């Protein structure tokens, strides 16, 4: 039987050596790092089954390491447990909300630590087995998208059970709020997976009889978005001409939600999101969503890729985010066109060409707005 591999990251030499030896005695394969940067160097050639990480360290602290790992697809599903001498509940909540699997306060007994390690490894293995049959084309679903909200539910629940007599009312309310947020995220992920399966299996009807008013769909979506982003309403400016679009209102609202949600998430609170729409020609309506956020690098745009076939789209979806990927499929199946133009640190513009009442396909011409000065992909 293969040993479970653990990466231990802590700048205290004596503690690091003591914990690593005790874990090796428990039959774990252990590597150690002095700080977050050393840990990243190790992760380039060695992938552990679990990471134990101190928070306060020189060069790169535990929070910074966790943030980087969350953005690396090959690493972001690895169970991550923080070790810290700090006992503030605010820090504990922050770690859990950011997707950490658990939090252990120093000093601790080795039996306590190994019990938590065994529990997290067993839970992660169960999650992997439960979702092993979920595929997007030839690529497995990012377990990260399922594992992170599950951690955000189970972690606070475990802390509530263990500390219910010690926590103040406002602290309990904060944990409940964290559980609710994670539950909503998990529900959205599962709904997207169901939508994907229905699209892949051609279980959803796309025909010429659909007719939805685009401004009305946008306004309904806007209300839903501001229930999530309560303080962000002033960030969205819009000028949308009325028109009847050959897409169901349910799908129009879905597209609006996913694209605006991405724009809000990937730009700072003081940056505006511009949404505009007008009839492009007698056949198509042009919808533009522009943000001034972090943008995509050339490498990231290549991951999004100009997909001409459905199978290739399945392979490329991981660079997009599932909601954006599904929006692209819906638009394509509705005989529309999706284009994205982006420049790192300057922002992203998404142009959609949505069918009006014609069955003729859109032929690209010089009339399509295209900024050649920055990176561009046509999807």
C-alpha cells in the first residue's frame, strides 16, 4: 500500500523536525519546507496528498501560498490545513471561507493532528470517488469547484459542534453565514453540471420559435445579481436597445448572469462594468459586456481557445470557468457568435452576436468591431 504524502510548511525548525518525524513514524511520506516559496519549489516536482502549513512565515506566508495553490488546477484540490499559534476566531473564519480544509491551533497533541489528517484524507478520497464519473469531454470536472464549498460547509459545522459553548452569538451567526454562502456556491456548481449534461446530450431544445425581449431579460438578471453583490449596483452602466432575440428567456438570463458575474469578480470595486446592446444588422443583435479588470494574459487566452468543434470545446473549457463555457455553448447552439478581446491589467470585452428573426448564419465582415491592438480570440 502506498504511503500518503504530506507537505509540511513551517519556519520553526524544531517544530518542523518534530512533527515530520512523528508523521513518518505514523507511516506518512513527509517533505518539509521553511516557507511558502520553498513549498512551491517542492510542488513543481512532487505532489502531496495533503498540505500542513503555518500562517506566519518569512518570504511567503501561509495565506499567500494557499491563494497561489487555489489558482493551480493540478494542486487546488489537495486538502490544505493551516497550523497557527493565533487563536482569533476572525482568522479561523477567514481560512475556512477561503477554502482551507481545517485549522489547527498550536500547541496541539500529535494524536489530535493525525486524527484530523486521517479525517481529511478519508473525506477527500470519498469526494474523489463520488465524482469520478463526472466528465467534461475527456477532462474530469474540477474537483476544486465541488471540494471548496464542501469545505466551507463542513469546516464551520465542525467548529460549531466543537466550540458551541465557547462561541458568542455574533460568531455563531458568522459561521451560519459562511455555511449559507458555501451552500449557494455548491448549488450553483451542481446546477451548471446538470445544464452541461443536458447540453451535451442534446436534451435542451433550440429552435426558431424562441422569442425573448433582451432588455427585459437583462433587467430581471440585474435584480438577481444585486441580491448577491448588494453594494455594487453603481458599478454597472447599461444602454440596451429593445429587441426580440431567438433565444429562450431562461438562457438569456443565464448568459447575462454568468458574463456580468465574471466581470464583477475579476475587477476591483471601483471599476465600472459597461453593458450595451443594439441591432447589428437585419439578422443579428450585438451585445457588448466590457470590464476594466485584470484581463487575460496571452497564455490564458490561448487556454480559452478558438473552438470550432464541440469536442474541442470540451477540452478547452477548463480555462474558461464552467458558467462562461456553458454560455458559449448556448450561444453557439442558438446560431450566435461569441468573441472575447482582452489585455492583461486593462480589462476584457465580450461581444455576442445573437440571432434576431433570421435563419441565415452570421458571416464575419469588416463591420464587426475588432480591436487589433490587443489580444483577441474568436470563439
